[in-house]
C-alpha cells in the first residue's frame, strides 16, 4: 500500500521551461488577500489511497468497517499531485494540489490548466488569507518557503 501518500512513481519530475512560463504571475485579489501562483514546481503520479488528512484518519478510526472497505477499494487508486510555488500577500509558500486520476483522464498538462479554480480553492482553504491552517484538518496544507 505504500506510505501515507501512496507509492510515488519514478515519473515524478521537476518542471522547467515553457510549462512554468504559463503560470508566472497568475494572480487573484479579494479584499486584502492577494494570492499568486508563481510557477509549477513538481508533478507526481502516485498510486494508493492518497493523502491522509486528519479528518480522514478520524473518520476511519471511528468506523473500523469503513476503514477495511476504504483500504480494500483505494489501493489501486491513482492520483496526480501538482506542487506550486505560490505567494500569499507577498510571502512565499508551496502548495501541493491533489487530483484523483484513477481513470487516468488527466495528464501532466492538467497541472497548468484551471489555475483560476486553484486560486479560488486557495482562498477557501486559507479563509481569504486570514488563517493559512484553515484547511489543514482536511488535508490542505500551505507550506512555508519555496522548493
């Protein structure tokens, strides 16, 4: 089953060149909150149950039957993880966005598409920049610094 993030494939790669040029400077501002997607840092494909948030751990712990079923069904799931360098109110962070890809409908190009949706998601998980840990319980982690 692998670790908490499944099995990272050897296809993981750092991104350079044209793919990053598309993302530089993609920005959205709401009130006093400004979030900018600077660039795509890394793309990973992995297999397994996906990221374990504290919310999911609590749910599985409280229901052993569900936990057995979840482990049995999710071992073959596939995921696409897009790691971005972002800026929130002029401070640098990284954010790994996970996309279910069990049916293999998404290619690496998905990471450089729908950036506006990613920005809306980042506003939600940071409570409009008021709390960078707002979404952490549900597995949405904003990490300090840029990789």
